[in-house]
C-alpha cells in the first residue's frame, strides 16, 4: 500500500482546498492511501523560539507523518498570485531539524482550487523553486487547477462537481502510478 501525506494550505473552515483534499481522499485509486495532515497549530517561524524550545509539537507531528509517507500532495490556494504565507510557513518549519532530510527525494504533487478564472496556476508555479530547494521530486506529468471554485464546491467547502471529481481521480491515478 502506497501512502501519501496530503496538506491543504488554508486554515478556513469551508476552504475550497481543504474540500479538494477531502475529495482526493474519497477518489483515491486502489492501492493508494491519502492521509490528511494539518498545518493548523504551526506557529509563525521564529529562529529564537526554535533555539529556545525546539520544534513545536505541530511540526513534530508533521515530521512523523511525512516520514511515514511515500509521497506528498500539496493542495494550495493562491493568495495575491502566489503561495499562501501560512502554507509556506508550515513547510519552512517542516524543513527545520531532521525535517529537511525527510523531503529529500520525496515525490510531490501540487493541486489547488481558487475562486478566480486561472485556478492556482501561479501558486503552483511558485512552489517549484521551494520544492527544488528541499530536494523533492516534483511530479509534473499531471496538472489540476480548479478554477471558479465557488461553482463546484458547496457552502461547506465540499466538492460537488462530478467532472472535477473525475479529473481529480485521474490526477491521483497518474501520481500513484509514478510512485511505482
């Protein structure tokens, strides 16, 4: 069984991207387990805090989840044409201590949903230098950018559109196949 750690980059309760991650868990192909982690509880990075108290418990939990995963799925919003600060902050914390070694060679796929017409094309592109710096293996054979998310998610952030679910299932099948 192949295991993927999925992280949504929004803290909002009815987040489109948290909903996309939930839908991804439901659409996993046979042989793939997608486990949702959370970036909630990860404080703003502060090197003084790290030196004084070490890694926060939320980061230690993410380290354990990443260590147990065969791959990583980033489900990214796009804020002001870029990576959400809260999501980047969580990844920055995750790269501290033993975390950097956990990213080395790890297959990573990026998807996202946005209320705008271009989906998360810029945010997904902005992740590439970060993923390169962390030494990951970004999967670039597939792309999934859900645009006009307000039309395919309900008020609670649940994916309701069958066509988007089909595209998500195909994306996940491709990523899973690339993992061997």
